[in-house]
C-alpha cells in the first residue's frame, strides 16, 4: 500500500519502522522541530529523525487547515494514512483524502481513556488492563469506530515507560494485521457508556502527598515514570521517585520505616528506583549510600 505516516514521539517510531518494511511510505508528517537541550536548539521529533534515517520524505506543517497543506496531502495519492500520536487535528478534507481513509493507533481500550495521556491515566487509575485499538478516524476526539483491538494486563509494578514500550510494539503489530485485512474489516462503533478522557499530564500532579493511601501513591509514582516523574523533598532537595511497589508497615505519613520504605496515609510504599538532582536513577542501596534520610519525608 501507499501510506502516509503521521506521528511525532518515540511511541510512534516502531510503527513507522514496521510500515516502512512492509509498505511504500510515500511521506511522513511530524510536528515541527522544537527547542530542546541546554542550548535550546531546534531538535527534530523522534519520528522525523527516524524517517530521515530511513530516507523517507518528511513534512512538518504548523497546520493542516490551509488549502495549500490540504492540496499537498491529497496530491500524495495515498491508499491510507496511519496516525499515531501526531499532535495536530486532521480536518475532514484530510481525513477523506486517502482511498481507505485515516487509521489511528490509540493506546487504550476505547472508549476508555480517549485523549492525550491514556497510558499514564490507566496506571494512575489502577486499571487492571489496557490495550491498543485501531480506529477509523473521524472529526471527534478518538470517537471513531474501532476496526481491531487487543487487550493486555497491566503489571503490578509496571511503569508508564515500560507499558509505553509494550503498547508501541503491540500497535506496530496490530496495524500490520489491520492493513492486511483492509477493506474487509467491519468498523464497530464505540459504545456511549464507559467514556473517560485522559487529560494531558500537568506537572502540578507530580508532587507526592504522603497522606494519601499507599495504593494511590504507588500508582502516582509508576504512572508518572519516567516523565515528569513523581517527586518529594528530601533534605531540601527535590528527588524523583521512579519505581515503587506496595509494602507492609504503617506509620505517620512520610515516615521512613526502613531503607526507602515510606509510610503513607494508610499502608506503605517501597521505592525501588529514585533519582537525585543531577544524578542517575539508582536502586535503594546505591541511592542511600552517603545520603542520610530524615526520619520523615515531605
């Protein structure tokens, strides 16, 4: 098939690679380069960088609402567009341009967790499972009918970063199956019940409140890892807590019970990976070497 690929972050890269192996990717669309790093120089998105490595043409329009951008898209003559975390709204004229329409790979079991941060929100809400849906795109936000879906259990200690990688590979495999079966797949409308929205993560959500139950603190730590990273203050220093698990024990909220096991409002969490400012992430033994904890964290 002649495919237009539209994606931006690291999550989209395995999908691009799989499509490039099996089909003709006529063009890649990605968000424009953004300032990054200490020098704040423009840096291409992960998708743009990988596409250029593969020798694929890349476009990064600021908008797809102009007649010029829409004409350029239509002129590609694509059979289908595959969209994965692209970051721009596709107008109806763009959705209608490919012969078989535009397919979206979404990292949730729709209609649960429509929107920007479905992986984070699934872990933070304590969902037992999530998955990937291949959706026929329409004008609404993740409202289109589903062509294929696959579920997977969320591990008890799994972080957003770990689940992100699993779902990315799952999406790459599932879109291959969907393209092979087109146009014979039957679109299944999403039910009206069970709709939730995965709002973009706000950095204000990252500070840990030790008065909350341990189960919620554990989900917060795992759900915000690796970015933006849940954090607390230790001896006046902001420390990111990146992996955790539920632990036995009880004490005053924030009380250090032993090692990096911390009491919460009810129960306790054991921190299994933490990162001080300007240092690498470390397991508890390495983290505590030469760094004395106070009796209670804030």
